[in-house]
């Protein structure tokens, strides 16, 4: 059985993952005029770079014997996943700013782009997952999950779904929502960093963004595999979010950018 508390936590995370980006977008749209395009381009670039390109490539690789063997070397494997995420997303950002927003290379459009990028990630990666989690939880509690999924997925898959939902600590489902808040700050900061690469025509800022993306993603994924305490793991993400927030606030001073 899935406890009512666990389902409530899932619902809270679902609400945060969907409505927090929406609220941020509304605030930015009210504060800055003409940034809707940047929000939409940010969302589009994430969708293309991750959903259309990177994830299918990873899925294809995951069926290859050599990649299966490689994935057993966990440190290298998670570095690979983190780096590919960085390469696809940060180069995507670079293309977004240089190709579609080259006349909008200012602070407010960098913020807006980050909200679009991080917001669609939150909805597609976490929001949809938690809709499934909630539905599966009710089906498990009703005792009909096996019946409904019979013949559609393997028995092992049903067992994995049940095990994950039943054995995962209640707090993990709540903290996933807070992680989305932390991650949004990181996505905005990385967007502003890549914007500098385009604005100043210095590619080392793009390389720095890729490296930072890798450094943020890979250790967190590895810690999760090692079953590090969920609060410790989220504390690491929180630290990155705080650093990102400082960078966002000090962006103009750090890069000595003067805007009208």
C-alpha cells in the first residue's frame, strides 16, 4: 500500500513542478516587457536538445552491449551522462541566444530564457513523472495495477514500479518538489553564463557552462546511486542553487556589463 502521506507529498511536488515555473514566468512577464519570446525559445531549445536529441541517443546506446558494460563503471558512466547533458543543453542555449535572440542579449532576456528552459524541464521530466506516480499509487492501493498493465508491460516492470513507490521514503517525494525550485535557479544562472559567451563572443564561457553542468549533475546522480541520505543529497543541490542565486544577482557586476 502507498500511504496517504506519500500521495500528498507527490501531489505537492506535482503542483510545485508545474505551477512554480508558471508563476515565475508571469512575474517576469509583468516586470519586463518583450521577454515572452525568450521564455518560449528557452522551452523549445530544452525540448529539442533533451527530448528530441539526447534522450533518444541515450536510449539507443543503452541497448548496445558495449554501452551496457561501460555503464557498470559508475563514475565514468555518470560523468558521461552529466557531460552529455551539459553539451546538448549548453550548446542548445548558445544556439538559442545566437540564432534566435541575438537582438535580446540582456539580463532580463537571460532570466526569461532560463525560466523557459528550466520550466519546461520541470513540467516534462518531473510533472509528468509525478502524474504517473500518483495514478500508479491509486491503482496499487486499489489492487488493480497488475490487471490494468497485464500484457502491456512485462511483469518485471510492474514489480519495479511497485517497489519504487512502496520502498522510496516519503520525504523523497516531497524533496523532489523543492529540488525543482533549486534547479530553476541553476538553469537561470547557466543561461546567463551562456548569454555572456554570445554577448562577449568568448567561447570559454560556453565551455565553463558545460563543465559546471557536468560537475553539478554527475556527483548528484552518483550520490543517488550510492543511496546517500536524501537530505544530504538535496543539500548539495541547495548549495549550487545558492551559488547560482548569488551569480544571478551579481551578474552585471561580475561581467562588468552596462545596460540601459
